[in-house]
């Protein structure tokens, strides 16, 4: 696992497909915006039994999940258990409230096989964010 602090990463601006189109009007945005975005809350059973989600598991869709982890060191095992039960390789796993402190290494193993971890630690006892990004060998391009 690679542990990367965001301060060491180069800064760049991400452009969407719509940013490249000059002089957009409202109809252009409506017609060109991705319609398959699914931002819903699922419990484990609903996620596993959802036909649309099951069909998308094996295509080239970009798929993310977010969790307010409330301490990555304390809840890492529960998160990895949940991920294994979901039976899905997410491209990015977003975490908030990691409670990883700046200048301190995590007190437990926080690796997930097949993912690199990128973190923005916190200066306090709360906060901190992290991303698990799928590693290149596991990635379908």
C-alpha cells in the first residue's frame, strides 16, 4: 500500500466534457449531462439485490462509495468486511472522519489489497479525509 499525503501531489484542474464546449445554453447542458448518475443510500440487502447495480458491476462504469468512517484505525476491519460483502471492486472508496492526525502514522494496518491510500490528515482529534484508489493492475482501462 502506498500512503500519500496530498500536500506532495501536483495541483491540476480537472475539466469535464462540458467545460470544453463553448457557449452552452440550458438545453445543451441538459442533453449532455450524464443521466445515469445514481446517488442513493443502500443497505447491504438492497445493494446486492438491485438489478441495475448488478448489471453495472461488470461494465466499464466509474463506481465510487463513500463512508463516514469515524476513525479509520478503529473501524477498518468493519469497513473491509462490508466491502467484501458488497462483492464489488469500487474505483474509489472515499472516507471522511478518518481521524488520521498530521505527523502521526495510523496506529493499525489500514491497507486494502488492490488499492493505494491517499490521505489529507487532520490537525485536531476529529476530521481527516482519505481515498482508496484502485491500483493500476486491478484497473480496467
